[in-house]
C-alpha cells in the first residue's frame, strides 16, 4: 500500500506541480502543452523529454493495483509469500512495458512549428511549449491501443483476483469470531473501494479523453479534469486504509484489541 501511495504521489508531483500539462485536440492533431509558467522558455529537447516523462507518469499508476491484487491473491488464496524484491520485480516488468509505450509514443511526436502555433492561438489564445502528434499516424494508434489494452488487463486481473479473495474471505467468516468477522468485512469493503477508485478517477476519464481524440472532437479543458481526478487516488486510498483497517484505526485512537494477533482469514493452498 505504501508503494502504491508513493507511485500516486509521483504522478501528482509530476503532473500537478513540476510539469502540469494539457491536451488540446483538433480533428487531425493533438497538442501536448506544458502549462508550468516557469517552464515557458525551455528548449525543444527539454519539451520532448518532459512529454516522455508525462506519458510515463500518467501510465505508471496502472499496474499498481494489478500487482497489489495479484500479490494479495497469491498470499491469501495460495499461501505464496512474496518478498519485497519479488513484488518490485513484478511491478518492474509492467514498468518496462510502460517505458516501451512511452518511447514508442515519442517517435511520431513533432516539435512546435509556425502552423501549430497558429492553431493553438486559434483554439486557446496562448502559445505554450508543446509537442504535436498526428492522430492518424499508425504508431500513435498502436500506442493508444497499447494503453487501452493495459487498462483492460488491469481490471481483468483485479476482478479475477478480487472475487477469489472475497470468496476466500467469506468462507473464513463462517468460522471466525464476531470481531474477526468485522475485520474481514472491512477488508472486503476496502478491496471494493480500491478497485472502484481507479475505475472512476483514472480508467473512465482517460478512456473518455482517448475516444474524444480519436473522434477528432476539439476540446481543451477536459484534459485538466482527467489529470486532476487521478490526483485524488492517493488521498482516497490512504483515507480508506486508515479508516477501514482496524489496526491502523487503533493506532490513531490508541485503543487495543483482543483480536490484534488474529489473521483476517485462513490461508489455503
């Protein structure tokens, strides 16, 4: 959970503070603009590097819940205990795919030119440092397909692992004490929320943005909404963990519990 929170914070810092960006789209072109007022005079190379890391920052949150749900499934349903190195290796493999998509997306990206500056003035009235992407480029379409596939795989793994874990938890509830039953129900509620947050705040907004781009609909402010929504992931996940998991709640209220040493539910192989 702490690792996922760190990744979410990285996105919030990268997108919200260091390099806030926007997507401005026309029927054939998308412009990725840098909105930080202190970065308006950066070089062309710096704009391209910033755009690359923006793609990485946007996608790096995708595998967090996938790896975490699979880790829980292996631990709670199979009795397979992962080390920190193994957990990071699993995330690292997903991150390698993300870096590949980010690098691929930089190939068709072009730097600012006179035509792009005129279009940006016509759309938004301001010229920001930006990169240009032609929407009908095969590489761009391939990158978009790769992003959508990542989202589908993410929720496929989360649904599979989540329903197995919940089934295992409900079996353990029958033989558990009343206090342990409450703890197990809190865990189930937490898992449902952790699956719902990315769906509402991440998956739906970015799918919406991609559909708008592919349809060639002009827009400007929607990208800000999508970017800001993802920044709610980290605080919502943290608040849910601190309020729903009894051990964390007791740490704040200074209360002890007779069931503090009990497992949420038994592990079966």
